[in-house]
C-alpha cells in the first residue's frame, strides 16, 4: 500500500481544533472522571470506534447516556485484523474524517474504551493524524483500564508489596507465557479469548488453574466471572476478556 503524501492545511495552526482522547472506562458508565465527562459534553463532535454488524460499540454504549442531543457523533471503523495493510488504510480513513473537523477549528472528543494510554485505539488514530496531517493539539484524559477493572470485579488486589506484575496482549504473545510465569508473581493476559485453550493447557501443566481467574466484559452489568479455572477448559469467551494469574503470593 503506497504511503499518502502529508496533507498541508491552509488553516493557521493556532486555529486548528483540539483532539481529545477521553478514557471512558471498561463498561460501567459511571467510571468516567469528572474531567473526562466535562470535556466529552463540551465537544461538538464525539467520535468512537464503530461496533460490529451495525451494533453500537463498547465506547459508544458507555457514553450514550451522557451525550447531548445536539452533539454530532462519528463511528470510526477499526477492523479486528492483524493485516497491516488493512489496518493502515482504516487508520488513514479514520484520521481523514477527524481531520475534516479539526481543520475547521472544531474540537473532536474521541471516546476510548478503557484507558487512552493502554493498548488504545486512540493512540493509532492520534499518531496517524500527526503523521499525515498538520500537527494538532492533543489532550488525553486518563481513566480505568481493564486489569484494574477486572481486579475490582474479582474483589482482589491486582498487585501488592514486592509482587512483580506482567501484562501481556495474549493474542500476540501467549507463547511467552511460560518464561513470564517464572519471573512474575501476577500475570495479566489481555484479550485472551482466541488463545484461551492453549493458555489453559499451560496453566494445567503448571498447577496454576486454581489461582487463575477470567473476567469477561469487566464492570458491565452482564459481566461474567470465572474463578478456579480447573472446571473451565473450553470457555467460549467474548473479545473483551481478561485472565489474571496469581502465580506467587506474598
């Protein structure tokens, strides 16, 4: 895929809109910060990742009750794929849509599921805008990410004392799990659904099933929690599922 030329704006940089990356938590609409809610409601344009099969995406569901009727919403398509060419095209198309407003001096708030700095869709969007368009002011608002939300649902500390915590994107790095278990006290596997059975086998071999838990759709009303995974070798999990392993305790 050929790289597009950088687009130069005729609008003075001082008059370009600001891009806000707003962390909206993992599911519960009340897990927004006061700052995040204020900026979200002040923005004329609110963007978020599009859902699948014409259904609202998670970020859209989280913020729906907080938006005002006069606000304009934009669902941006970010496909679930590892194909670099498809992803690059999607980032560029999304960036162009957002830029069309920023270039008019209109602020855009992007609602980010989880935390804006943690394996975030917003990061790629912001980087693409900076790469292909004039640099704009970008302001991010931190929030609650999946590991802390899952720990809260499990009513347990994520890490404490001298415990070493490791977080892995499971879909890309489940093969790295065994050496990580040797060097970490707590291991978190993000988006574990597609490799759950392989991970379960490793945990069984190491006798760690009883100290492992899965939280599916953390903090949502319909979340599901599975503790002591010994009885769950073949869970059919949704994409937003997280597995926490307490391989060593203090």
